[in-house]
């Protein structure tokens, strides 16, 4: 991201309006691209969704929360939140 002087690129009216809010400061303007939800790019969202569905299924089949905690490396409290 390259620093740009607002005075060089913005219309005077817009610059004056911005100066009412942040005169002499630095302002970050995010990209217009829509941000993807957490885990969509890395695949983590899908991974955890599948894992949690598997945990719920095994719990319904009779596995205890303690067994599931050991199997998945989670706390018993985390298992209870999932199921």
C-alpha cells in the first residue's frame, strides 16, 4: 500500500469534508473488494464444520465427551459447546 496525499487526488469539496473529521492525520481507506468471511480462503471453516459434525455424530452414537476430548485434542468443555 502506497501513501498518497489526499490533496493530490481528492476533489476539494471531499477533502474539506474529510478535514472536518481528521485534519492532519493519517486515514486508512480499505479496498472496495468484499472481504471473505473467516476461514473461507484457508479452508478452516469447512474443516471445523466437518469436524464438529463428526463429533456430534459420535456423541449421538454414545461416545462420551471425555472420549471425544481425548480423540480430538479438545477440552471436555469445548466438546460440550459443540454438541
